[in-house]
């Protein structure tokens, strides 16, 4: 479903349309709401647009208030087509705070008591990818979150999977277990082949970061977390 839309149209010298992009719009699919807004048109025919993706109400068991913001500049190429350049990516999650993590664990316990937990989460672990980012054609990373809860032991961590499907870094948000137990239950490398090369239009030229209620985590091209 798509709401009222404002678009920018590229035309050839003879007035024929060659391409178009959305400047202001809201679209919905089964799980997410996508918005384009705060567009700025430039004299050279390019446009800068903020694009966000956030969960539809009731579609996320983790964080219904999370949001992925991409700041994108669209340029018109020699064929009259808009080409995207991603300037910045920011993932915002109010749940990635001490209180938010406690709420998440409480939600998991409630689901478990209602015997619906196992339908959504197999075993004591919950893993989900938050977003991916490509710093070059061959350097694509994925940012994941992992929750573990079993017999009073709890762990909440963010981790990055690099191009070779191995974990390059992790950031522990909360843990209530020993170091030995942590090594047993923390997220593991994902088996499989390397990520496919990224399309040129999806290359991130600027920064990627995660914002919580009390900190900013920058994600480096080397696949590391850097607290700011």
C-alpha cells in the first residue's frame, strides 16, 4: 500500500521521461513501513532524501520502535537514470538500554509461559539481523542482535558478521553469567560462503552507527564497534 507521493522525474532533452524517484511517500508491506521525507533538490538535478524503515505495529517481538535511517543522494547519470549514493546509515533502538533489555527478557519469559515462545524462538536463543551495510563492492557486513536466556542466565549482545560470514566483533549490552558460560552460549560464526558482492548503488560512502538511549556505536569498515 502506498500513500500520497511526491516524485522527482528525470527527462531527456526532448522531454521524454527517463526515470523517477520518490521524494515524499509512505509505503507498507507485511512487516515494515517505509518512508521518504526531508528531500532537498539541487541545481545539478540531484536530490538528497531521508529514507527510513521501521516495523509495522505488532510485527516485531523485539523492538517495535526501532528505525533504520538512510540518508541518500540521487544523481542523474548520462543515460538519464537516478543513481543512489548512501551517505549515512543510522539504526535507532530505544530497547538497547538497560531498561529496554530487561523488558525484552520479560517479554521472552511471558511468551515462554504462554507456550508460544518455541513457535517464534527455537531454544533459549533469539538472533535477528538488524541491517547490513556495504563499505565497498566486496566488503559487506551484517549487524545482528543475540539474546540468550536459560535458567536465570541472560545475555544480550550485538555482533557483526563480515564478508566471509565470520564474526568480526561483538558488543555485550548485558550479561548475567560467568565468563566460561559466556564462551559457551555467545553468538557463533555463521557457516557458509562469502556474502555476494554489493551492487554499486548500495555502497555506503559515510558512517554506519547504532543509537541507543545512552550511547552511540559507530561501525567501522573493518567490522568493528567503536563507542562514541
